[in-house]
């Protein structure tokens, strides 16, 4: 069966082994340029696509999704909103299992609410505290990349017509069926993470997250970052001293027939800039 994973994990980081960096900029210089650019901009809106491919013997698990991402600096806080519709298909011999899922993740800078609704199954909301990795500040992500592995600067690239800096990370520790290398692309104008691709040990892509139709410093209504849980859904409060789960009588009592593939490396999202709130 398909095991569950958060698509935000794709915003968790990650294309392959590349050439040497351009001589005029070293890694530290580019990192500072990324941080300086990010400090100068207030908001970002973009369309996003995610994909994953995992092969385990004769079994393949394919995932794909489309959605939108919004980020706003307001009152000293970082607000985020991510909406994603995804499909995961697991194939084994002649059997096929399909999971359609809708996710909405909203953060007010302090607390994040994540709504996950599975087609033909139950919906739930998880309330959680926002971690530093979910706040969008590239300094946090860059520090995390250095802790995770050996970081190298690759040649500049373009995405959706925008110039990007590209960092590659060869991970120190890996798990089966998860990327061994990560490649993270930062928009040169804004400092935001705009593409994350992960490669397996065979250098073939396993996970991908990319933005398109990117808009920087556009007005975004603060109402977009307010969350109200729908009636009749399971609500899990992870900010309580001990996790508390309540299930109204009207909520479905059975779990969905299928679950998602095993989780691959970090969250957007932290923004999917690390970007991605969970």
C-alpha cells in the first residue's frame, strides 16, 4: 500500500553531481548575496509543481502535484500559505493503488495549520509550532545544508526566465529510497528558494519542487494567512503539552484505503524555501 508522506518534504531540499563553480564568486560570497537579496524583499507569489519517483524492486511509486505558494513579511513575522493538489500512484505487477490528496498549509509566523484531505477518506487538521526552518530566512537553510553534508557552488542557471544560484549538497547520511544528493536553486533577485531537486545514488532524479510565474513584492491580503478549520474534521493540536486529538461524531471513522510513499528529505516548505510550513 502507499504510505503517507508530506509533499512539503519535497521543499525539504534537492539535481545531480555538477561542474565546478564559476571562479569569480566563491560559496561564501554567493551565500551572502542570497541573504542580502532576501532581506530587501517583502513578498513572493508563485505557482509550484512537485514530483517524485521511487523504485523498490518491481514496485514503483510516482507522485505529482500542482499548487500555489505565498510568502509575506509582516510585523516582524514571516507568513506563508501553500495549497497543493497531488496524486500518488503505486504500481506492483498488475496492481495499482492511487491516492488523491488536497493540502492547505497556513502559517501566521508563530503557529501553522495544515489541512490534509484524502479523496474518499477523512480530512484532518494539524496545528503545530513554526520551526526556524519554516520561516523562509535563507540563513537558516544555508546553515542546515552545511550540517547535512558537503556544500558546493555550481554554475548559475535559469528557471522560468529568472537567474538562479545553485548549491549542491552531498549528504553525509542517507536512508534507503531517499536522495543522496541535493541541489537547491536560489532566485538571484529575491534570494528565495525556487527549485529543489533530489538525486538517488544512481544520479537519477527522485524528488523535485519548482516555482513558476514568480511574482516578487506584490500585495497580498493578510486574510490569506488566517486559517479556520472546517467543521467535522479531526483536529490534532501539537502545540499542547501533550498531543491532543479529538474526533467529532460526524467525522469519518475509517482510515483511507491507501497511504503515501515513504517520506523523503526536508521541509517548505519551509518556504519551500525551506520554504515549506507543515
